[in-house]
């Protein structure tokens, strides 16, 4: 990972989402957008189609279709399978050949993801992350591509309980995983309406009496170019056109790292870090094993315990527990009645050296605090000083092995 550098916009592609009710004009509008984007890039359209019957008319020449009589020129994969759609992007999307990928419909692919669950029904809450994961990864792949991407889905309503407990409509969303519409840069909502004085929609011309039948709104627009606006006749020019001046050249740009790829790399890094931590912990365990075994008296053993307490954050729990057991067994060999006196005697001697220059009253107060347990006896000593103190204890506090069993109520803190 590199350090921080000045932020520079490097936007090489646009990511659109279209939602609307059936027959609202989603497919036709998305194809117009894709066609324009492909021409701008000098490349072709890659079309992943899960509703081939709905797309068929757009692959035919229809002279009466005034807004686009010629068939759309594109390469298509027909599938209702989310797995096959992901495979098409991962293995067959040649970035040197295609300038835009169009997926229609995300709603069908979401249904495929849900239908793939083979467990008990209704689907339990803990099963949803596994169902969502491949679908969200597919969206992430599309968003991270260095070419334009358009996703299309059917519209559904958002419901919420009001103060009376009744479900009321609060808005609309793409009928897919709930975050789908927010993954793109611009979400377009298309609604087909009849012209004034008519209850029918002219599906061939998409307009009648000069009034558009496909008004378009923009509920999400991160660019804030069309946010909140409505376009009565959606085309490449009035939808995609405002964004084109802000695009950078895509020469040499490759697909970005997806969340799944990033998570895999993080997992590998974590595994390597854990291996390093395990090696460090193992080395510390072996070191303290030897020190516990070589402690000649309870005072020296206490010094080891203090050092071990400071090393705990760098050790695994299993190694800490192992050393605690060894410490308990070793301490049982010494007379607990002599431990406190030995530690206090050596500590007082050490404190007198540490507090040279202090007034007699200050030194006596510090001694009293230590002896009465008001502060930890090792609070003011470094590890090096504790080791020096251990040598003092070796000379002053020599206890024979304690034959009687230790007090089971005595707490061992490591």
C-alpha cells in the first residue's frame, strides 16, 4: 500500500441503474444509452439478457419504430442464471472489444440467487448473507469494471408501518437485493404514462400528440448533474451526455479490485500475521518456561510473573494458560509465608536507592503505601530493575522447598 497523495479524479466509465414497472420502457432506454456509450468508446455492447422475449423486438428492423427503426447491434448472452452471468463477465468480457456491458434484468438474477437456496423454508435470517454474497459480488464486479455498465431491474414498492400500524407506501426501489440501486453512480426511474386525452400507450413511437410517454426521474445521482430532474424523452444525449465531459481516458486502465478479492487478500494477510504472532508467542513461552523452572525462590518467581504479565498481549491465550499452570505448580514448592516478607524486604531496599534525594517523610510515605498495598509493589520499577531486584532476593531470601500443599484459595494472577 502506498502513502497518501493528492486526490485526483480518474473516472473512466459510467455506472447506471434503471428501474421501472413492466412495459415502462426500461429495455429500450437502456439500449439507447448503451448504443451511445459504445459509439463513444469505439467498441461494442455486451448484453447479458435474462428476458430474451422482451429483447427480441430490439434486434429486428421495425420501420414503424420511429425512435430507432434499425436493430441494435450487440453481442448477447441469454441466461437466467446468476452463476452464468458472473461467468460471462469473468471469463468472456473482452475489455479490448467491449465498451459497455448491459445487464437486463437484475430482478431475474436476484430471483435466481434466492431460488438457489436449498435449505428449509421460509429462509432463516442466518442464511441470507450466503444468498446475497454472489449477487453482491456480481454487482461489485460490474461497478469495478473500467468500461461502462448499465443494470436494469423491475420496480417494487417500499412499505413501512405508519403510526397506526398500517403498511403504507413510502417509495420505490429496484426489485433485487435492497442495496442494488445504491451501488451505481446514477439510478434512473422510468415511468410510462399515456398522452393527454388517451388511455393507451403507443409502444411503437413511445409518444403521441407530441407528448412523451416515458418521463424519467433520477432518485440517485452522485454526480449531482441530473439529481431531482425529470426528462420527458430519455435518450443517450440527455441522460449520458452531461456526464461525458468529466470522463478521463481509459487507456491502460484495468478492472478494479472487487470486495471479494480484497477480502481474500485481507484473509491471507491475517493468516500470515497470525503465523508471525504464533512464532513470537512460542518463543516467549519457551523463555518463560525456562525462567519459571530456574527461579530459586518465591521472590524470584514473582519477578517472572510480573514480566509475564507485561508480555501477555504478545502471547496466545493457550500459551498464557500453559505458563499459568506451570507457575502455580512451581510456586507450590515454596513457603508462601516467606514470600511477602522476602519481596517487601528487597523492595524497601530497592526503594531507598530509587528515592535518593527525597525527603525522609516522602520516602516513608512511599514505603507505607507499598507495605499496605495501596499501590502495586512493582508500579515504579522497570523490567530491568525487577531483574536486578531478583538478584537481591536470591541473596537475601533463600527458602527451602515447602512440603505442605499451598493454600487453594490463594489467587494466582498472570
